């Protein structure tokens, strides 16, 4: 599935989601991609989820809530890759870094 904000593809057993929207604020316009992510994450063939947020500069608390909601439902590993320093600090200060792997690249975590 692809639209102007999200690209979702299954690579082996990893669901890779690339988010290209810089300001993730309006949850109403984002419902369809999030539903697709949740549906894919329920598949027994998906063992891990990789969210590439390289283009994202801001996430509203509602979007953070959606990501936490996926964490609650998904039993596999979830990695957020390419977090900006600003977003990384938000995850650290709020304690969300304890729920997710935070990676600067597919091979490394921070």
C-alpha cells in the first residue's frame, strides 16, 4: 500500500513502513494507513515492524498514541528508525524509548 504519506511493504517477516509526512498532526486523515498497519501487524507472517520516520519533524500526541496502541497489540519487535534529535528526545523524556527500539539505521540502535 502506498499513498503520499505512507509506504507499507512486507520484506521477509518485517513490515516496513516509511512515513514521508513531516507534520503528523491530523489523525482523521491518517486513519486508513494506520488501519492497514494494524491489519498487517495481526498477520502471523509479520514478526517485526520497522517505522522509518526520517521525513517526520513533528508527531502530535494522538499519533504517538496510535504508535503506542500498535505496540500494545503487536507481539513482535517494533523499531523506529531515523528519528530526528527532537523526536528522539520526546521518546526519551516520555519514557517511550523503553517500549520501542530506536535506531539510526536498519543495522544499528541507539
